[in-house]
């Protein structure tokens, strides 16, 4: 046993983080793997959520770094959006303590389904850059606050919404959109992680074991995206959106709102 966790548990956490980091760096949705595993090990929900934010921060940080190193991220353009997203996520994390998330959870499946259908009927979407539909300053304010708040408040599908926002509003191709999504994911993850750190609601050893896997998995996934681009992202992106829909329908409609 190591700090309350057996060797096999730590190896399972590392392997889960590796798989989640790989998938999440390509199309998002890594939380579909990580949170159920943490809960299956007997962690109380609040501790599972805090530990999940620790490992997710490792993954989004690793992916953002490797995308940036490959030239897919323009760091100077991200500063304002990053800071606004930090604030939005802090507000969302504070709000979730007193506001029910059930209505929003029930609205998400049809919204995500609309995104999946739109991607299927628009096969050229995100293949190349096009002219932005709004100024970057307005984009940062609207989506930084909105999606930052959403990620702190609820979370599922945040990466999907960010990617679509970058493609539709700023005209990014899917590779650039995915890369910049990881930067914004890092901002909201850091903000929420700070909240759980203050409350002491996480297990560092479990989060570190899973986080190490995330670091490696995100590096591998980001490298693959840089090499293969939209042809790789598109099918995995749509698949993860559909899996997320199934998960949300199950948790919101079939289990009485339980996670």
C-alpha cells in the first residue's frame, strides 16, 4: 500500500490517465474514462471530482505545451482568453455549490446531438482556416466567461464547445481549434483545481499517478494530431460527442440524475 492505494490501483490509475490523456488531447471527453474509475475505487464524489481536476490539469497542460511547441498555438493571442476563462471557471465553481445542475444536464444531450449532426452534414468543416466571424476580444469575453463558467459549474462537453467555437467564430481549422481548446481547458482546470485545493478535497497520490499517465498520453495524442490533422480529429471528435450524449442521457434520465 502507498498512501492508502495499492500498487495495482496506482497502475490502473496511470493506465486510465494514459488513455484519457491520449483521447482528450485529440477530441476531448477524457473525463468519461477518469471520473468513473476514481469513483469505482471508492473515492467520495467530492474527492473524486477534486482528484479528477488534478489529473485533468496535467493532461491539458501537457497537450497545450506540445501543441504550442509544434507551432499550433499563438500564445500571445491566448493571454486575454486564458485570464477571462480563469475568472469564468472560478465563478462557475462557486455557483455550483448552491445551484442545481439538473436542468442544464438535461438540456445538454440535444445540444451535443445537434453538434454531432452538424459535423456529419458539413464534412468540410474545419479542414482549413476561414475568415473570423467576430473580433478576438469579443470572442474571449463571451466564450471565456461563458465556457469557463460552464466548465466550473458542470463540465461535460466543454472541450467540444470550445473546439466548435474556435472553428465557427474564429475560423480556425480543426487542428488549431483543438490546440487552442487545450489552452482554455488548462485555464478552467487550474481555476477549479485551486478551489478543491483550498477545500482539501482531493487525493494527491491518486491524482499524481493518473496525472503522470495524462502527461504521456496527451503528448502522444498531440503529436499524432500534428502529423495527421483533421482526418484524425474528425471521426474521434464525433465519436466522443456521441459517447458523451449517451453518458449524459444515462446519468440525467435513467438514474435519477446520479453521476
